[in-house]
C-alpha cells in the first residue's frame, strides 16, 4: 500500500490544439460517430415524466454506469462537470414507473419480447410467482415469497444453494450483506459479475504484485510518457475517460492501442463537453498494434526478447535494473524462458513482425513512465491470468510501478463490481483477504458464527452443477440471483437455458424483467422487486476502478411501493431460515453495515465516515506498491514466465472474438454501432480475407463450429487478417461451454470458426458436409 494521498482533481487544459483535431469539418458532419446531442435529447424525452427526479439522480448520486466514479457531475481526476451517454442510457432504469400488471397475465406474450423491449415495460411492481405450466405470474406477498424460499433452502444441503450478484448499481453494503448471509446459511457458492470480466486481473495481480486492484489512479494517465490500452475500448465502454485521454494528449502522452480490431472509437472521438473536441474531434491513438486474437502473450514475450537483446548490446538501454534488483524476484528465470522462443514462433502466434515488436519495445524502453490499461480483450480467455501476468512482467521490467504517472489498471465496466470481491461476494475470498484458514478465523470472530471450509463454486460451475444427477451432494437446486441475465452473458445460450430450466427454485431479485426471468423452473420461479442504489435507505457506497469509495445518498423521488433494499431482503430471508440465531445477521440500517465493513476489511477503514453527498476516500493511497514495496510475503514483485497458448487453426478458419456496440454490458440501446455503423448481426472481417472466399460486403454469411452457428452479414473493417469479431451476446452461440481459465475460472469467450457464404452453407443438403468441416476444424485445434 502507499502513503501518498490522492491530491484531488486537476484543471483541464482547454486551449485549442489543431494538431490533435480529428477533422476540420465542424461536429464531424458526414462522419460515422456518436450523436451526443441527439442521444441526450432522446434521454430527456424518455424521462419527461420524472425530469426533476432524473436531474437529482445525475447531480446528487454516484454514477451507476461504468466504474470511473463520477459523484454527481464531478470526479477526482478533472475539475468541471462530467456526463456521458452510458450514464444517461441507464437513467431510465431508475426513473421509470412499475410495469402495467396486464403484462403479467401472459408469459408467452412476454417471451416474444427481447430484453430491450422487456426493459421498457417498467419496473417489477411486487413479488411474483410462476410455477411450471402456468401462463401468468401470480402476485404474492413478501411474507409468502420469503417463506417459500426459506422453506426450500431449509430442505436442501447448503452445497445445493448458490447466490449470484451482478453489478447493476449494487452497493458495497449489498455485496457485504449477501456474502455474510451466504456463509451464515452454510454455503460458499456465491459469485459476482467480475467472474465474467476482471477475475483474471485480480488473480494475476495478486500472484505478481500481491495486490487485487488498480495500482494507480486516473490522474496518472495525464502526463505519463506512454498510455497503453490492451484489449480495451475505453472510449466506448467508459466514455468519460475520453476526457482523461484528451488531457493526456495535451500533456504530451503517447496513446497506444493493442487490439485485433482498429477500434474507431480509440482512433478519434468527439468529446461533447470540450468545445474544441465537440467541434473538431480529437485524435486519440498514436499507433495500433493489431495482434491476433489470443496473440498477446507472444507479443509481450517478443517485447521482452527485444529488451534482453538490447541489454546485451547496450546495458541499461531497456530494463530498469535498479527497480528489478531492489524490488523483484525471478529475472533470470524470465530471461531464460523468453530466450527459448524463436522469432518465427513469436511472429506467427502474435500476428506481428519482429520489426513491429521492436518498434513497441523501443517506445517503452525510451519512456520514463507508463500506465498499462486493459479490459476484456486480455481477461476473457482461457489464459486470462497469464495475459495479465505478462503485462505485470513488462511493468516491472521498466519500473512502472508505485510512482507518479505509472501503474497497472484493469479498467472496470461496472460501477460497483470492484467492491464485490472486496466485500466477500466471491467463492475465493472473504472480506479483507483470501479464503484461507487465517482469514476465515478472523472473520468468524467478527461475525460470530462458523464459516464452512469447503471451496465454493463460480457461477459457470454452478450453472453446470444444476444438471448433476439427482441426489448428488453438489447438485444446485436453488439459484438466487440479484440481477443478471445468463442467457445473454454466458457462452452457449442453449446450454444455459437448459441449466436454468432445471433448477428447482430460481429467485430473481431485480428491478426489471429480462429474458431469463421468463424461463420455467422445475418447481417455481420467484421474482422479488429490488430498490435501485438511489432508493436505498441510508444511502450506499460503491468502489471505482481507482479504489475510490464513494457515498451515494438516498435521493428523494417516486418509489415502487413494494420494492425493498437488497440488503434488507437478504437479512429478512436469513432470519426466516435460522430464526434462533438471527441476531447474528441483523443490521438495523446501512450505517451499521458500513461500520462492520470497516472492521472486516481493514482497507475500508474510513467507509464508516461516509455519510453525505460528495464523501469519498481512496483505499491504499494514490499508488499501491509505492516505491516498489509490494504486499507479498517477501515484499517483492514476482516475474512469472508465461508459455505461449496453443492457437492453431487451419487455412480458411478464423479466430473469433466478441465485442460490444451501443450497450451497457448486456443491455443494448441501439441496433447500430455508432462508431462503425455495424448492426448486431454483422460479422466484422478483413476485406482481404473476404476476397479469398469471394464474399462481398453486406452479403449473408455463416460462421459456424461444433458449438453453434451464427448467420449474419459481412462488414469489412480493419480487423487483423485471420480474425473476425461478432457482437456480444449475439455471437455467444459460437462460444464453447465449460471452458474456464485455470486460476480465476472465467469462461472462455474466444473460439475458432469457419466462415462461408450463406448460400454455400445452406446449399449443402447433405449435413455430412458441415460435420466434416467441423471435424476438420476440431482436428486443427486439438
């Protein structure tokens, strides 16, 4: 941890700099780009019935969009107001009224809607029940709902019970209470949304540096020599961050993007709150390195190989030896490991030439400071932890740790997800530490009840466990979720549908309906209406990417009459299951939860003092591992040699990855991507690849493998040859089920597929053609 405190927001330099302009055409007329004014007016219209409440949410609450941490309209990075379309799009979830009860009368009619249409119907009005064969949802009381759930949970083994919490504006208070309730009920099967986004970041940073969060702050972007975005499209997913990029560019920072797709949003962006950028746009990326999907490990091994070769010719020209010798272990093993790879192997795996790798190696070697930012492009792999460990290796070799303008940042896409694991809503951790004997005993003293010692399962394993044979000790029979839609977030939706429908009891604690809430269960589906973070009595807190813990007050406004604070629901349920010891789980108010969090997780000592709008503190100081001192057993960072993953594919086959469009996680807000005009079923591919198969732009094509088939249309984009990108979740039909990363258990979200013209695919009447093609594909990757 660090001693230096964050110094607060800095003033943004808004003086014009024409060399950074993306276009001399005012407002980007004629360009494919977001239309911020139009989108803002649309949001105003959607919220016209609650404009004053919407305004109070925006000006008083902490953003429930991404995890940049905007409180009201201010943050801790730059002075001035901050507002983005992501936050505006989410706004209606908080202001809309309850859905008309008429929609609850016919589940078949509801099943005709997609999740976007279901969302627009309104909030869940009261507790609901639906049993197999019933066409409608039946209104039940809170007592009846919780008593039914409690009775079912009491009838099963704790290993057959599982909880999951998404990051839908969920507060630290809710995560903490859910984590405590799960263990109180005897189960360690509790997981959160980070399992399908940044869980490998935590495992990698823990083993490399002993930390589980960003080592630096957003302010470190501004003035660093080099800012690298690795598999991250921050301009799309965290739009306010474009202001930080603008400030960094004005300060002379070079911005590098490493991605198979030359993302238009990272190349140039029109920032609506800065007059110069709003008029003429801003050039963001100085260079793109288009690696193969899954080729990052080879690319980074190539960078290190160049550095070691540079050192042989000119000692001190590439590696910060003082930092390495004083603050790390394992340099010799790393050097020997990198040396064993020949350039041909590294070039083939990475998709980049030795010369291009040298360009980047030299750029980093000449930089005195650097910040590495990454997201799903690195983590959503079966080798996600290894990807992030490689980034840590690079940072340690250059000494980009624990000082100003330096650091490692897994940028979060959810406003509350950073706090989920830190509160213990994770099968591998408890508040304040790992799930090990020492921390278990410490937490038991605080909670006053025993914690089960068996290892809990992640959400992917939990869904598979629903399909275990009857009588199996770990067959999940009750699945309790706070938000989330696994049909649209997990690989292989057909399998997920089967799993969800085989749960005996499914509980959906949420604010809106989605497609998964409409699925049958073996015995019953119970739906519980939850409050938003702005309705939570006593307010709530959330933790940003940069470890800022913000207080978001309860905001006066309309309420869904029967919606309840999520932490209260958990406590009420637990009290009905174990009434004889319910005092051990009881909290009178949100302040009592914060008081206990401060004790259970020492990093959060200070959360108990957050009580009003604007209250915030940063745990760990401005920089973790300050001055190179790491919270590992030996106080040092650890170099970890990383083997190349197996990435074989035959000629004519493609590496496949998923990407986002105009959406907030699985919530889609437009059928068209504002950055490239692609539609949801467009398949992004390289023009030269298409030419080899005689595919024309806009033509119907099919991508298929043994996991599924996706029919779409070809869209020519600057994608690395041999790679294609499909939209998420539409492309999840191609992604394999049951493939998890070894350390963090994140599902694999990349695969290999065959691409053909639709007319070719469908013209083959003999299905043995498809089977043979798939068999050839499987042989190439075994």
